């Protein structure tokens, strides 16, 4: 019996990184939808809101 479970929806997307979380406003804008993220404005690089972050993670997990 093969146990090769490559079903995309198995498992949950990785939780958002708990580093550099802002404890309050101002938050950086999501680079995709302009919604406020959980990250401070001083965060370098692209910031994603929880929704877009989750979608990106799922896309990465389901590439192909
Ligand atoms: Zn977003």
C-alpha cells in the first residue's frame, strides 16, 4: 500500500513568521492589496497582509 499523499490541501500553511511583528500601528501596507499588515512600517522588503501571505504560502505549497 502506497502512502504517497501529495494532496495539495493536506497540512496547514505555515503560520506567519513571528519575527518583527508590530505591536501596534503604524503597520506597513500589503504590497498586493494595500491592506494593513501585521508588520511595522519599518519592515524591509515586501510586506503581505495575513490573507495575501496565506495565499502566497498556499501557492508555493501547491506549485505545479
Ligand atoms: Zn494583501
